[in-house]
C-alpha cells in the first residue's frame, strides 16, 4: 500500500467535485468559508473546474468531465492533497473515466471525500494500491473537525503506539 506524504505547512489543498459540487446554497457559502479558513491556517487552495458547477442532478457535471478533473488534479503538480467538495449519488458514472493506472503511477496524494466518494477512496486502495481518507470537512470548520482532519493530513496527531507496518 502506498501512503502519500502529509500536507506540509503552506502546502496546497486541491478541491474537486467528481460527484456533487458547491454551486448552490448552503454549500456555496460553507465552501467559501472553508477555503477562507484554510487560507487563514496558511494553506493555499486550488479549485478544480467542477467545484462551482451545477449541470447535473446529484453530480456537478458530465461524468467524463468529472473524471477528467479528478485525473488531472491527482496526477498534476498544482496541489499536495485533494479534498472532494461533497458527496452525491452519481459518482458511479464517473468511475469508467478515472485513470486508475495513471493514478497508480503518479506520486501518491491524500484524497479525502465522503459518501459517494467511496467510489474513489475504496478503488484507490484496491486498484491503485494507494491510501485515501473517507471523511467530510464541509461546514464544520469551526468545531474541531477541520483541526482533527488537518492533524491526519499533516501527520501531527498520528498515534505512535498503534501497531502498523
């Protein structure tokens, strides 16, 4: 299993929307606040082209374009970790467009998503032999969830006594 490097100080968080995006309220405002908060924490953010798109029902855009966004974000060098904007219900239609062979060859990155993003987090581990995180960040920026999620992305809260290889 490949484990990505942790997010470093002043690193870049890439956002993608391979399922549902943040084009409508309350998601739009919550996403803007989350990006602002990450900026206050010293991180840079980079948004994929589908993050603020609402061209489908339960999905941000055409499945081929969602797959393209995910592939380019994961295999590109513009970000250090990737967070999905939201869950959804139609990411299963995106799976045929995800280049798992390319992802397996790319430098591993932490990918964090929830709900419909199981279509990537599970297959990343089983097909691309690369760890991913099933978790939400959305609209919980102020109550500690981002802090605990950040601790996992940065490695600052790893349990040293946990027996793992």
